[in-house]
């Protein structure tokens, strides 16, 4: 049995720990069942944005009429868009592999692994043991127990990237971030899209007003059925049938499409590793339990990223990796702080949020709420953005920003100023003291804070 000072499971955010451990002169094993690079590079944020970028251009052209521009799209090369995305993934994988192969004191085990004993993994009949272990094994699509689903071929955020032909019609089951983004992409490509969501609104973790506007805008380009539970799917002659029941009226309807995509959440890969064999505990949903220091229930084993299910975004996993590594080598530990982490949904319109929702803030704070439409600033008016808006939630006494939410163009960029302010524990005056370019869309942040009122 080969022994290592550090074992890292997962080559996504796990590479941060791998590189740090190697740079400290430690003997390291990197374990990953593949594909190399983890979720973000291969089936998540990177390839999906490679697809959404051309989709954004399509919709901008389609909406140009409101700016006085009459135009039309002659052709969309779906296969070229998909091939460019796949080539990018391969090039990035090849670059990573070359780096790994020439790194000293690093052994790469590219196969599925399972814990067989304390701090011990078995990989293709070989056993390895680590003094310190970092689990960044990621997650996979969560498939709901829908009647007939086990008998058909369906798409997920993973195998959808292998499509060689654009589907004429697509039903997406689920209404979260993945459904919103891929609904946007396929509708832009010319596919007839239907989204079926069992909850009463799309992106249910966002502010209700944001979810409402997203639904109104997306409904212009596709069919949206919320509060609808899918009870059965089945193969038909030319595609698939999906039976949905309205949860309010119990009325059923049968919809048909060439392809079905499941976007009902993600589940941890911890079960594939059999982490219980090394004393690592998981919660009821299968995510690895960690404390504020990202320590598992087993000494000298840390976990982060999608495997723990806290905030399942790559930028979060990157920060968690840094915290876990710090705590593994320093006596003075630091806590992982999630309060000022922003996230974005690359739907159309785009969404970005940081901090608490209004409902969450009300439970522990006396609050002020501000709202401003894009059209309240000169650049937003020039863009003819009449519906897009930002919303701020601020503590009434301290004037610290508790949450900020934006829906509209460049929302992921605009949110960063607020996130940085919150991360440094500054109050809203920190933003106001900065001079903002006029006219620029960043003035939206100022106006939103100027519009604070008691709700």
C-alpha cells in the first residue's frame, strides 16, 4: 500500500489544494474518476457559458427593434457552437494533464475510488493511504422518481453537451438555475422549449419579484408551467410524452417533445466514495457534513465544493479550498464565511444576488428596502430597460447591506461592488463615497440605496 502525506479527491477546486500541497514539498496523490477538471470545466459553468454567449447575441438581435433597429437572423450554426464548446473543454483538459504529468511528487489516479478503511482508498485494486485527505468529489444530476423515467433516454446538464443535432422541441423538468439557463439557450437556438416546474415559481431561491419578472420575460420565448408536478414520462413514436398535474386544480395534461431534460437539482458524489468507511458522516441528503472550518467528522479529513452542498458554485468551492488548506497547516484556524458570496444566473434577463433575501432579513433585523429600475439611471434609459431593476435590503440601524438583488443586463458585473462592500463589513456609505461614472449602469447601485424606505 502506497502512503501519501496528502490525498486530494477531485480535480476541480481540488486542484487548488493539490498545487498548494505540492508547492510545500509534500508527497501528494490526486484522485479523480474523470473527466479531468471537475464539474465546472466539463459539464458546468464553463461549457454552459460558451453556449449562452451566442444565445445572448441572438436575443439581443431579436430585441433590437426597441432601439429602432430592424434586423433578422439568417442562420444559427448549432453544430459549430457545440463543437467550439467541446474543443474548449478538450484543450483545457489537455493543458491540465500536461501540467500534472510533469509535476514532481504528484501521483495521479484517474479512476473511481472508494474508501475501504480509515484514511484508505482502493483504486483499481490498488490501495493508498493519506495522512491528510481533502474531499472535493463534486456532485451529479439528481434524478427524481418519476414513473417511466428509468425506461427512457433523457438529457441532463452533462450529456446535453454531447448533442450533435438541435432538437426541434424540448421539455425541461425543473425550474432552477440550470433550467433557466438551458431554457434560454435552446429557445435562442430555435428549439420549442417548455419548462415544467413543481414549485410555484422559477428560481425559487431568488426574490419573488425577480422570479416573477424572469417568468414574464422567459414566457415571451417559451412555454412555462409552474406549480406543475410531472407524474409520468413515456416514449412515443417521434419523441417523448410528459404528463403533468396542476397542483392547484389536479388537472392533468400531456405534452410532447423530441427531447426531455432533467434539471431537478444535484446530489453529492460522496456515496460513490463510500465515505462512511473512513468515518466521514453525511446528512439526510447525502452531502458531507462539515463544520465552519470545513472539517468533517473525521480528524484530518476536510471536504468542500459541491460534495458538501453549501453553495454550489465554483467560486465558492475555490474559496472553500483555500480555507480548508489553511486550516490543515495552521494552528490558528479560519472560518468559511458565506454571507457576502455573490452568485449569478445567466438566463435572459440575467440575475445576480448576494446576501439575504428580504424574507430572511426580516427574521433578525429591522430593515430598509430600496428598489430602482434600470430606467432611473441615464444608461438604463438609453438601453430602453423598462422592467429590469435592483433591490437592496439594509439594516436600519447600522446601514450595512444585508442583501442585494439585480435582474437585468450585466447583473453579474454590477453585483460585485456590493459584494466587496459586504465582504469588508462596510456600510452603504462606502459605496456612496465612491465617485461613479455618469452615465454608466453602475449608478443603478447608488440610486437603489438612495431609494431606501421602511417596507
